[in-house]
C-alpha cells in the first residue's frame, strides 16, 4: 500500500502547457524545465539553476516539489498568483502551467567538437575556439554546455562570444574565466589542448535582441562581455539603428578586454554607440581618467534617459541583482529588462 502511494507521488507525470498541443511526460526526479527541453519544447529559460527567474510560469493545476526558495526572485504578486520556477519544480502529480513559449528557440543538439585554438584575453580569461563535427545553429546571446568526455565530471555553461557566421557554421568561440579549482577552466589552462575533444549541448537561453526601436542600455561584467559582444555584432551586421550605451564593469585596467572590438563597433554603428568602462578597484594614483566605482553608480548619469531604454545585462549575480533593482527604481519597465546571470559553482550551490 505504502509502496503504491510513493510511486504515485514520484511519477512519471504529465506536464501540460496552456496553448501548447499535447502533453509532456516528466520522468521521476526530473524538473518541468528539463522535461520540456528534452522533448523539444521552447520553454523560456536561462541559468537553469534557480538564479534568474526566466523560466517562471504560473501553476494552473497540480502539485510540485520546489527544490529552492523562490521568494527572493519572484514578486509578492507572482507568489500570490502561484508562480513557480520550472527549473526548480519537480511534479508530484500531473500539472498544468501557463507560460509564454519562446517562438524562435533553436532545437537543442548534442555535437562533438575539438579545440582549434585559444588565447589569453586577460590574466584570467581565455578565448577558446572550437570546430564542430556538424553545425550548431544558435542566436547571438545564447549559450551552450561544454564537457570533456572522461576528463570533467559535469558540463559547464558558456555563452557564444561571436554571432553565428554563415561561412563558419561549425566554428564557435567562447570566453572562459579561469576559476580557482574550476574543473573545465583548469583543464583548459593546464596544457596545450589543441585537437582535444570537447562536447557541446545547446543552444540554450532566451537572451537575444528583441525587435524594437527603443535605445539600448547594455551592462556587463567579466565574461558577460561574450554574449553582449555577439549580440551587438549581430545587430551591427543587421544594420540595427538603435542608440547604444554599454557600461562594462571591471576591477582594474588589467581586467578590461575586447576594447578594439568595441572601438570597431562604435566606428561602424549606424546610430550612437558609447562604450563606458567602469573600474571598481583601480588604484587612485594609476592615472586612469575614466569612470570609477560600481556600474550601478553610473546608470543615472545625465543624458542617459534610462527610463526610455531597453536593457540587456550579463554578468555575476550580485552585479545584475543590483542593476535590475536600480533600473526598476529609475522607471525601466519589467518587460524591457533582459538578463543572463553567470552562475559559478558556488552560486549554483547556494
């Protein structure tokens, strides 16, 4: 008797999405998001670790087990209206949710690739180029999970650092931060890995440029440069005529990179383009004449007209949390704030 009760409580169950035909089978111990993505459903998502709320949806019917506390990500109104995080919800019955599916999401693929080259961009960031056995279609701003068969225990997520190129559909570039104790980054940095196999799963994420005419405010820190650079380069190719202000936060001058890329974008951009680095720990006597402090200190600079802009943010959670709160306070509508939080192992664990 008790065994049957446990079985009914553990699945498999069915997930129904309002407006989407058919039902999705959710295996035991599987989140709603993973089940949907595994079956090709373009469910909105980004970090898949409960840190961004991109996958939030309204629980219309059924019961779920929630793996983490969602209250710090969702508003009081959303909590009252039974919103959940699909990436942190395991069904305990058949469930129905309401969510706006991503109409332009590419199909997730598993592709084998090899290291074609790498170079150091800063003291702790590598640029890694891979050639793939077959093309992986993606949109500028998305990311893929990288793994090294037999060498790295779990996949790591990295954003594409270049827009997809028609002539190089099977050649992709990533920016990898070297983290103390980081398995994949440590493996890459330990020796010349040219020719070594790396497997990719993707593309993932809903971070891409939306259609519109509003001027853009971009905010990034660290390797958050990668998806924004790809997004802006693609927009430049498409001759997007939207004014851009890009605030990039770093600790010191040695943490700045891709400055030549930003200069070229500014020279060829068909509208206004301002790239503004902001240094938080630059020595006072270094001669640096640019902005100092935190990126959030400069969101309301005179002439920026933040409330009229559409915001795109990439980087570590503390920076993005502070920036999102500041943008809301400055009158930017929730629908106009798009972000991709870069979570490392400590962020995911917490």
